[in-house]
C-alpha cells in the first residue's frame, strides 16, 4: 500500500515536471502569436496591445493537457501495449459497423426535416447551408481524392485545380450559352477529367515527393491562369451572376413563375437551399457508389496493386500507365462535379476560392479519415468542416477571453492540434481496417497491423 502510494506520488511529480516544462514552451511559442496583437487607433496608427488573459488561458490548457497525458494516458497506453494478446472486440462494435452506414444515410436524407423541426423555419437556413451543404461538398471532394490517394497511392497536392476547372467551366458556359445546370454538370466533369489526364501524362514516371511537387505546381499554374487570363476569367474580380439550378425549369425566386408561387407557398429562400442540399447529397452518394463499384472491378484492383508496389504491379502485366491515368481522370471528374455545383450554389467564383489551402484541407480529410476508407473520409469531413463552422457559433467565449476574441481566427491552430493528436492516436487514420475487394469463400476485414503506415 505504501509502495503504491509512493509510486503514485512519483508519477504525479514527474507529470507535474512535464506539465511545467510544456507550459514554459507553450508560453514562449504563443507569446508572439497570442500575447501581442497589432491594432490601428483612431489616428490610423499601428499600435501594439497585449492579451495576457488569453495567453495564460491557452498556456494553462496546454499544461493541463500534458499533465493528464503524463499522469493517466501514457501509463494506460503502456499497459495496453504490454498485453500479450488483444482482447476480442466488444459486441457493440459489431453492431455499430453493421448499422452505422444505413443509419448515416437515413440521417443525412432526413437532415433538413430534423433541422426545421429543431430550429424552426427561420433558423434552419444556416444549419442546412453552412453545415449540411458545405460538409457534403468536402465529403464529395474527399471521396474523389480518395481514388487518387487512397486507392491508387498517388500523392496529389493540386486537386483543387480540377475543382476550379469544373467551377469555371460551368460559370463560363452558363453565362455564354445559357445552358442549364443539368447539361453543364456532366460537361464540367468531362473537362476536369480531360485535365486530369493531361496532368497524368507528365507524372507517369514520378512517385512520392516528386509527384507531390509536380501536382502542387499544376494547381498553382491553374490558379495563376485564372488570375492573369482576365479576358476569359475576369481575374481577381471573378465571375458574378452565375445562373442557379432550377427545379425542372422552375426558378427559386419571388416572381409569379417562381417555385413558391407555382406550388402556392409563401416565398422563402429555404426552398432553394433544401433543393441544393439534396442535389449535392445525390452527387456525393453517386461518387461513393461509383467508387465502391470501381474498387471491385479489375481497374480498382489494379489501383490497389499500384498503391502497394508499383514494380510488382508491372511484373504482373498490369499497364501502370493506363492505371494512373484512369485514377487521375476519375478523381478529377468528381472534383469537376463538385466545382460546378459550387459555382451554381454561390453564383460567384474567384481565384481566392481555389488556393492550395483547399487542396491541403481535402488531402487532410483523406489522410485523417483513413486512406481508402469511404466512411472514414466522411467522418473526417464532418469533424473538420463542421468543427470549423461550429467555431463561428461560440460567441460565449468572448465573455471569457474578452470582446475582441474571435474563435474563427484560431481554427487553423485547433485544426493542426487535432491533426497531431490523430496522428499520435491513430497514425493510419480514423478507420484503419480494410474490407478486401476480392476474397475466397468468406470476406474478412484486413487488420490494421497488415496495413502499411500511411497507406490504405
């Protein structure tokens, strides 16, 4: 009893030392980032102000988290790693894996109804638009990039270029020729797929970091073209007045021929938002369905063989050139669909919407969710994009940290912190187990121990 108490005191003392050391490091790092702030006074002069309460609060939270990790979490992880055999998974995991997908599909289908019942007709607009539609756009982009990165193992840092091609293709063709959204949607996907093939040809012999550098350069080339080709894209000013999609030719406006007037309803912008929600939901489900079906076909198995070992893939007689091109083309096509929807939803696009940060965000969703995992990508998109939007609703934090505190300014800090935690806790992503595309007699999940680090 005395030995146990003494050991706990020793562990607590060591945890306190770690927490104090971590707090000092956090103070030094956050002092210039959070402790000081430059503002302009009434004479338009730049002055330096301090935010000591916010700085000490962040340092205290960091030190407390380090103490909790050193005192409780680290010993528990050590004891778990020392166990000779892994216990059988609990029954709730089996039922969760069996019913999670049907429940999730049913929830997203009924989401607008749930939000309207919970927040009312007036308060449902932002929850359907800012959360539902925004998250589904990134879910679709994540599933499209999952073909290139998760299944084929090709690191693509310029995925936003195909997103931009789809958006500008729809915007320019809709304004120039007056074509409808449903006609231009497949055209935007085809044009983005064509650019995916153009990107695939120069990088056929590249792998790893070299491939990432070339795709990054491709994304920046597209962005610079959008900025400088002002005769076509209008440069930084962007394209305004992009036609919005209609409901079988019925526009969502307040005219006598609008949606509300035709169906005898009171006009509300919520009708258009609900319609757009189900459009992007259908596109996202189509992306998932096509990806799952392709994974079971020979081309999908060729992607996975290419991801695991390119030399062995070539030795088996698989045409690696066509395999890479099909992966780039399919991933780019779904990005084009998402880009055309984005342009139709916003009715305005500019090069600022297609920066490298968008590519990094989509790639982070794929990596954090688990490369090759459809469910993992969807969960990561909900956590990252939904978490960013929730920060806009945390106005009560101003009462704690002061009226000038804006939670949205720290979204990238929290995002990076969450990525570090996930990479420590689940280095292979949230969903690391894999379902084999080909199996003998019985389908068995591939254990996380058999999945390569950083691969799917």
